[in-house]
């Protein structure tokens, strides 16, 4: 992030204070994390995020995605769905779980 950029002060404030208000980076900069790349602007509100995370984990996403009424459903193989779930849904910032 540019130190003289127009959002530099805002980002510094968020880094220092966001968690006090329940907001956490969704995709942190952990080099071991898979899935979506680090997004320094992408915050989630933990009380809401936790409910949706648990709902996604409990849902039968394979059945939902393989719905014949969903156009293109046949392109989503089981290995693609498993990888997407493990890397993009389950591998978010652990502070949000």
C-alpha cells in the first residue's frame, strides 16, 4: 500500500481498530492461506460472518451446485467443488471462525 496514497490513513486506522468493532480482514496476508488472494480492503463483520460461514459448512453445497436447473452445473466437477470449499470458503481468516 502506498504510504502517501489517499487511503493510507484510513487503512492504518482500520488495521489498528477494526477488530474492536467486530470487523476482520476476510482474506488475510498469510502466505500459507490458499484460495482468494489477500484483499486489504475486504473486511467481514464477525457476528454475521460466523453465522453465514456455519450455514455454508452445514449446507450440502455439492447438491446445490449440481442442481440441473442451474445453468452450467455440469462444469463443476466434484474435485472442483471440494477444492473451492476447502480453499475459498474454509480457508478464510481463522479469526472469523
